[in-house]
């Protein structure tokens, strides 16, 4: 029998006792029966039972609140931060492995001062001009190779991104509390950050290759003008020299 049914039964008994109660006391076998006192006792018991029922309800609510708090504090069992960080580190290493001209300001300045001169080439020897032109060609070729390697790495991350996104979305939808939902959201943000890093690396590699090629074209044009000037410069001309073909 539930507490609610018990309360209903007690209430009915009180009502019946009040209806049948008489002001006169009755005596049965030496025991004095007072209907009014009996009704009062039953009413007191009903009130006590109601208080107990309220306390039980309060305890049930507190227990449910503790359960909800435990769910909100439960950690997400899915953790993809490690593989996401590994992907970012792999992209960073690829950027650091740039050939010929590194992605550092001091290295770029040094390379341009040596083989991408912006001033006059009049005092540069022909051998140095040829060597610089060869090095510039190597720079451009290596930059294009770096771009292809970066593109291959970024493309290879697409399958992993798809799987990681599906896993995190499933974990987010199945989250049992606020903490799990927040952790799933944080990992999705980390995944988006990885994608932005890949995109940044790809754009930087393309811009680097285009810039090196443009610098090479400008330097080759300047070198071509200098070599043309030297070729057309007036000189002593050709003078015949005696040549001995056979020994006497």
C-alpha cells in the first residue's frame, strides 16, 4: 500500500469517526471510549503521515538532484586531442622542412642579398651570375616541391577529419551532462583549429612558391640586361694571332 492510499484511508477513518462520534463517553469492559479523543488522535497520526510523505518526496528530489549533478560532472569518454595535436605537429614539421629558403625572416633576407640582388650587377663576375641563376632555379623548383608536399599532407588529413568529426558529433549527441557536452564542443573547436592550420600552411606554401618564382623572374631579367650590356660593350675587338699547327 502506497503512502497516498494510506493517507486516503486515514482521512476516511477520521471522517467516519467524526460523523459517528457522540459527546457522551462509552465504557466497554472497564475501558472508557471517547470518540472525540479518538478522532483527534487519528487526525494527529494523519498529519504525521503527511509529514513523513513530504520528507520522502524531498529525499527523492535531493537524490535526483545528486544524480543530475553527477551526470554534469562526468567526463567525456572520447578524447581525440592527441591525434589532432599530432596532425598539427606534422604540418608544423613540414613547414620547418622547407628547402633552399627556410620560412624564417633572417634566412630570406640572406638569400635575397646573395642571389636576388636588387642593385647593379656591374661588379659581379660572370661565374657568379651563372651560379646565382642556377641557385635561383633550384629555389623555385624546391618551392614547388614543398607546395606539393604540403598539399599532399593536407589532403591526407581529410579522411581523418571526417572520422574525427563523426566521432565527436556522436559523443556530443550522446552526452549525459553539461561537462561532457562542453568537452565534446572543445574538441570540435580543436579540430576546426587543425583545419585552419592546414589551410594556413597550404596558402603559405603556395604564396612562397609564387613569390620565389616572381623574384627569380625579376633577377633573371636584371641579369639578362647586364649580360647583354657586357656583350655589346665596345672592346679591343678581335686580333689575329699566329698559330703553329705542326712542329718543325
